[in-house]
């Protein structure tokens, strides 16, 4: 009996939505995709694929985003994956407040980075 090669499986969708975290950083820095891609030394097309979770970034690219925009890698990994909701209204309220505070903190850090473009009023 000949041994059959293993069947190839489609790559399953990753439960971690890193793209949302990367997009959050770009938008918070008030940058266009092309501008952020240049800072990260990647193509705009690749950055778009990352933001839409069609590609997964390397650890070194996550580190570069973290370093350049003053956000922890953990934020990039968690931003799109944590479900801030609960069946209990009081817990749901606390989750939403926590998420809002984390978002504000990260926006402040990003705005302090040398790459953030100041929004014009």
C-alpha cells in the first residue's frame, strides 16, 4: 500500500485580528497608508493587506510598529480581539470604560511619536 501525501488544508482564519490594531495606529497618527508604509519600509499594498487581515506581519514588523509609534506589541495583538461586552450591565459598563481608557492612552502615546502628523483644526 502506498502512503498518501497529507491533504492540504486551507489556512484557517486567525482569531487574532492584528489588522485592526495596525489600522488604529495609522489612523491615530493621522497618516495615510502610503505614509505609514514608507515609515515601516513596506509597500502600501502589503500594509493594506495587513490592515484587512489578509496577511500576517512578522514579529520584527510588529516590533518596528511598536518602536516607531510608541505602542506595546500587546496592544496590536489585543485591539481587535477583545470583546468588551458582558451579560451583566454593570460589568459591560466597566469593560466599555476600560476599553475607552486604553484607547485614549494608546492615542496619546502614538501622538507623541515623531511620525504622528498633527491634525489641522
